[in-house]
C-alpha cells in the first residue's frame, strides 16, 4: 500500500509533468505538419487551425523547386562521410590519449576540451579565409573536412571517457596472443566501443543534417551542392516568404532524421548509461 501511495502522489505527478513538457516541445511539429497541408491563404488566416481541405500540392511543388533528390543526396553524403571520419579518427585519438598518458597528451586533450566552448560565430571569418586558401570552398570534401574539425572536440571527449572503461587486461591478453597495436584497437577495442560509436553517430547526425550556417559559408554559392536546409532557405527572401512550400520542404527534410532518431534512440541511452556505469 505504501508503494501505491508513493506512485499516486509522486510518480504520477512527475509523469504528468513529463507529458506536459513533451506536448510543449511537440507544438512546433504540430504547426509544421498542419500548415504544410494548407494553402498559403489559410496559413495567414489561422495558422493554428486544422486544415479545412488537405492538399498535397505543397509537397509536389516543394519537391520540384528544391530539387529535393539532389539536396537529399548532398545531405546524406556529407552526413555519412563526416560521421565515419569522426568515429574513426576520434576513437583512435581518444584511445591514444588514454592509453599513453603524458604531459603532451594531457595538453592536447585539454585543447580539445577548450575548443568546445569557443562560439562558432567568432571564427566564421577566419574559417572562410582559411578554407578558401586551402581550396575547401565550393566542394563537398571541403565541407566534410570542416565538419571533421568542428566535431572532433565533442567526439573525442565522449570516446575519451568511454575508452577509460575498457579493461586494459583485455588488450594485454590480445598482445600476448600476438595482436599488433592496430589489431588490438580494431579487433578488441572497437567492438567494445560500439555503444558509444552508435551514440556519436546519432548525435553528430542530428547536428550535421540540420546544420545551416557552415554549409552556407562553405558551399552556399553553389546551387548543385546545397543541403536540405540551404535549399529550404530559398523560400525566404527579403519581400516574400512562401510558408506553404517552406513548411512542406521542412517536413520532407526532417522526416528522415526523425525516423533515424526513433529507430536508434535506445542506443543513446545504452551508450550514455554504459559509459556512466563503467566510467
């Protein structure tokens, strides 16, 4: 009976608060979905009302104007390659920093941590100038390299904490069995890092897929290299805002990432929980 009283007064209250917060965060999605099915005049008349007549013309027109398959392919290529490079290089860097402690490695790790607090807006102009001098502008490889640089700090930080939870005795057993240093890392350490690798993939995917500012700076002038956020921005100009088409484009753009997140969200909790328990 005591357990029932605790649930009815405390747990139930917390659950109600969680539901209210969830509904609060879902309000923007409601406006996007509902207004993407309306005509422009109906959106201006009452954006909160349900559509009187559902229309899918917005999606058809937005698909054509955005050249959605091209924008989707660009976003997919950038996100996948940037994620693979971040997971590969940052896991190797974190492993080196943890397993070979030295004053230099500590300084390097602290430099990565310090870089996490630098506002992106404060380095935009130097970034564009350096990227232009290195030939990294107006091409997808340059944008991927920039994502590798900006995502390395957080990714190394996450891997660094998780690598410390890997028992060194397992690696020593591999060395005794004849594994090379690369064999120890790729055959023993990487499989143990799987929860954190999945977590890093999800977090970086949410960031890279939805990012607008960095692609604008690196490939903004090239219509063939536009990502989905850049392409959607074409609906907004100084004097005209095509909300009906823009919201349809936004819904098409966020739908793949929502499906991706819902399919893999349990791995975020598993990776964070594993790192917290073992760390």
